[in-house]
C-alpha cells in the first residue's frame, strides 16, 4: 500500500519530509545508472536511507555504500538498519553536504541525489554543494541528480526552486563537470506527464 504524507515509510524510519519511497522506485533509478557492481556509491541527502539500502542489495559485497544526511535521527535509524541486516559495507554519515562531508578527496565513484538538489537551490548553496561533492569524487566519477521537472505541479517544491536540466548543465559546467547522460522523463505519472528527470555529470 502506498503511504501518504505524514505516515511512516514502510521501513519505519523517521524523515524530515515526504519520503520518496512512496512514489519513486529507488531500484529502477539505481539500475538506470548502469553500475559495474563494485563501486563506492553515495546516497547523498539519503533521508531514511531507502536508496542506500537498495544499493546494498544491488551492488556486490565488495562495494561500499555511504548514506549521507544532515538529519541525525535518519542517520541513526539507517545505522540501526545496517546493524540489524549485517550490512558492513553500508556507512551512514551525518553531514551538511555544502559545508563538509567527512571523507577524503577522490574516494567515491558515483553520488546519487534523489529530490535533494532543489534544497540547495532554495538555500542558494548549489556552488558549495557541487564543490564538496566534486572533491570526494574520483577522477571520472559521476554525480547523478534526480529531481522535479521545472513545471507547476501539485506535489513537490515551488517552481522557483526547481531547475531544468539546462540550468544544471550550466552550473555544473562552471565547476568543470560535463554532462554524461540525461533521461528527461522519469518518476511518477502526473497530469503534466512525468514528474522527474535524471541527469548525470562526470568529473
């Protein structure tokens, strides 16, 4: 049964906002990234860790999965879930992404942000977020952003904080990252068509 705003997600984790789990399929999103299986993967702005937990199931045992979020109760819950399931390769980190993530330079292969980017735009911290994510990426590493299309819609953030793929391409280009791929139509079916896009940039 799909959950609605205000209810706990199926895994019982607390989160700050509406869980993407109710309307976005993390498995499909990760599969679309066409990973080899042994990557160092990051679910950035992971909330309840739904995508991070999915990544553990999809990727090989020698992969490393980081779940990063500013909201400490979510990180505590994700740690608890990792301990309960015996996931030694799932590492939750509490961090405010544009400020600092407690990782060395050049260590992550792929960073996935689901419904996170508009938050950086709303707080005018896109540049800081890109620089910090880029810092921890290996050369050739990728940042994958799935976010709401820049259109008026019933659900999601106001249009003023939404970005189009072209908007993102421009800002990432300023930071020396190039467009790798774009799926302009994904997410849930809404009256306007599809709700989201998935865009990938490479370092």
